């Protein structure tokens, strides 16, 4: 059985593109994790600020 060399060339292109896409996906996943951490910190700050505001309000 003789395989067409064009098939291997095409397969190589497909595998290289797949590898590039996986790298981009991993980079984006890392960005998402970083943003989630940042949002978590901001949420904690907002909750603390809200708690301080509530404590500073005069009792009715």
C-alpha cells in the first residue's frame, strides 16, 4: 500500500494547527483563572466596603 505524500503534508499542517490552537486555549484558560482571582479579590473588597458603610450608618 503506497500512501500519497500530500496526505502526510496535509496531516502535518492539521497537527501543527491543532497544536497552535491548544496553546491559545491554554493561554486563554490561564487568563480566565487570573481574572477570576482578580474578581474574587474585588468582590471581597466590595463586601468589606459594604460592611463598613453599614456599620457607619446611623441606627434608625
